[in-house]
C-alpha cells in the first residue's frame, strides 16, 4: 500500500506566524520546505525527484549513478549521496521568540471585548514559585497525611516533567501521549525510573490506548472520574508531578506497598491545600515570585485608547490578585477593567447556570448578599457564571476574545459553548522556540526527515543488501529521534511533539485556541484591526516535505 507522504500531521503544526519588523508587516515562515509527490513504489532516485524544483539545484551525479542499487556498497553510496544533499541545503530561518501563532483566522477588528485570566496570563511567576509549591505540598504530605518523614529529604527537580503529561491512576505511571492516544515509548515513568518499552507493552498490550481509557466513557475534553488517566495540563501541575514521582520512587526503592491512586489523590489534595499558604508568601514578597512586565501597562493603554472593553475572570482571591496587579500595573490597575470577577471557580464559571454573581466588600473583606442587577466598573465581584456576565454586559460571541493559560478550564467551554474567540498564553514557548532555533537541532531534524524518506523508499526491497542497510538506517533514525527529543527535556521531550506527531496537549491547544503566544504583551506589535491568518498546512495526501 502506498505511504501517504510524511507521517507528520503538518496541517496541525504549521501555524501562521506574524511579525512586525521595522514597521512593515510580514509573514514569518519558520519552515523552509521542498515539496515532492510521495512515491507509491521503491524509487531510489528520490533525491533528484524531491529537489528538482529547487532553484538551480540538481541531484548529485552519485545519486543518478545508483538509481538501481544492488549491493551493500550501492546502498551505502545512496545514503552518502542523500546526506551530501542534506548538507547542501539551507537551514530554515529562526522562529521569532515573540511571535503570535494562529490556529484559526482571527480578525481583531471584530473584537470589542478583551478578557483575561490572572495566573500565568497576566502574572507570570519566577521558577522559585514551583520550589515553594513543591516544598509546601511535601510538608503537608508528611504532617497532614502522615507520609514517612524521609520524604522531606526529596528535593524538587524542575527539569523532570513537562506540562501536558498523563498520570495513569491505576498503574501508577506518568506517560506522554500523542494526538492519536499513542504512548511515547521511552517517556513512561514509574516514579523517577523509566519503564522500558517491553514492560510498557506488556502492561497496556498496545501502544495505542482506547479513548475510554484516557478520556472516560463520555469522551469528554475534561477529566472524567471513570477514566484511568488524569492529564496534568497547567503549570502548577509541574511541581505536583515531580512530588508525585518522587514519593512513588521512594516507596518503590524502599519496597513499601502503596496504592498509586491514593498517592495521586493525596498529592493533589496537598498541592491544592497549600495554595492559600503560597498566596500569603507571595503577597509578603511579591517581587521575589512575580516577573515584572513593563509592557503590560502599555498593552492595557493601547486597548483602552482603541475603545475596547476589558474584564478579568480569575480563580484567585481578590487580595492575591490586587497585590500582584498593583505590583505589575500600579495601584490604579482596576481603572483599566470594566469588570473584575475573582474566585470564579472555573471551569464551573463557564458551565454552571445557577451560581449567582456576588458583590465583594473590600472594607470587610467579605461577600455581600445583595442581588446584583448590573456590573459596575471599580467594583469587585465574586463567583457567578458566564451566562450572567453575558446577560448583564451584552458581551457575546466573536466580539469577545479571552486569554488564559489552561486549554480546558480557560478556553474549551467559552469557544465550544459560547463561541468566544480565544488566545492561549503558553510560557513554555520561549524555551521551545529557543531550542528550535539551535543549529544542531535544525540539522538533526532535517536529516531525520530525509533519512526517514530514504528508509520509506527502500523498505519494500527484500534483497539481503537492502535489508542489511535498512537495519543500520533504522538504528540511526532511532538515535536521531531520541536526540531531537532529549534536547527539549531529557525525560519527556517537547511539550508540543512526541517523536513526530503532535502531543495530546497540542491537539487540544490547537482546537481550543485561535491564537497562542508566549506572553500577552507580544500582541503590542499588532494593531487592534489586525487579522491573524493560519498558514495553509500541507496535508499528507497533498505533498511530502523533506524539511521541517
């Protein structure tokens, strides 16, 4: 059967990147690709076919001379000729670290109302906050849940996990899934110990997991209590994953019997319970924990001058938000917002119908029982629902653009049920783009693409010489795949990719976010009438690309 080009789902990943440089708007294309039809039978002269459209380029003579290889030496020469062609290719341009990426066309001239989450959207935290959360939760496990005191010696490792992983509550494994619900072998951990591929396949019987196992019987985008997997999708979950795996590793090494589901729920409860303590520590030393963002005031002023309405909906309490926003914007930060709602309890704020909006009394630091008939600027509101927000303010549909960091609790419901436009703030993009721009990564990723195509073109040749070389090439490909994975994170690789497919996290991000970027103030580069266009991605049945 003919292979359908590259296995990479290009249409998902080749998002549009727009930049303004020197006052001139241009399209930033981080992907330099050469296109060719996908072969339906072995074709060893693929080099000439693949790059025939390159300006002034032609396949090396060596390739033409071995269009029908027969011996091991012939196949080795074909490999060498392919590598020489790869080395002659210009590497793709760098991706701009402040770029805004479009998953769906978004016309800002249609947007009248801008909404924001607070944590990791307007307020970005320094890495030391993760240490604080880890230490507080670790202490609570020992003091409240009576875990062994030796656990207090288990230190936080910030580079262990990445956002978007799944925890199997039944098997006690931390795993990485792709957009097709396939396990990424080599990224399955029991505690801090990697579980080898043979054991993983023995446990799951397959690399491809049933959707009901991952998402529950209702196949919901939100965690179902009947599913075996829990996705850890926000940045607060990174220290949670490390603590969970450290505790399990301690039990495993000391041969202490444990129930992985109980350990998970204890860890999650401990992490959630320590948030009020964390709030107090951050408020007492705000500069220690929150990154300053001098562009934030300019961003709000730009929106306000353009006549836009602004609102804030956050799960955090008012005292915590007020302290952080005063630090970031100034004591008059509320002047920028038409509506401020705290302790909203998202995602219930977006799903429940009967939770009344309550007025928060700053003087008494309590919630009033008065019925709220209108939402007024300068006042603070508590809980409520998006239905009431829309009814009282008349903000509906595509005229609203809401920004958050969590694909589910912030973005999913407002886009699926209320037709709001959405933007995701993904701070990990800064690290991901820095890695993508490294020359060694570009070289490895591009050679991986061409080597994979060489393997695909040769795999149906059942001669002994071809099979000997194919085995060597597959080993080289495996090494390249691990190299391009480990450069992001040694255990789990990129937040956005498995070896070649988008991750489960990416799939949800691209579905629920119209645009995404690393920092909210990256939008300062664009006018309030700008249109973000998604790049036309190459689908597998259209063309095959040899370059990322």
